[in-house]
C-alpha cells in the first residue's frame, strides 16, 4: 500500500511544527485537525499544484 504524502505545518496557536498526512487522492480539501501538541483545532487547506502535488496551509479558527 502506498504511503500518504506528508507536510510539516506550524500550529497557529502554539507555534510547534507538526506533521500532517494528506490524502492526495481526494483532491482539494478543507478540514479541521487538532494540533498534536496543544490540541487546538487547526483549519487545514489542501490545494494541488500544476504537477498534482499537495500544498498545505494551516490557519487558526479565528484567523481572518
């Protein structure tokens, strides 16, 4: 079974760098994942670049 791609993101709350795994077969996505360190909810946005590689952005729920 192939391994899911991963991305390192910085938690917008505690600043720790955490690794998230991305299901790149699902296309573009928006979802919430709790920080593995401080447990606060992070909004994750996944977009695919022109080569089909996932680009991951992380935001706090109260960020504009």
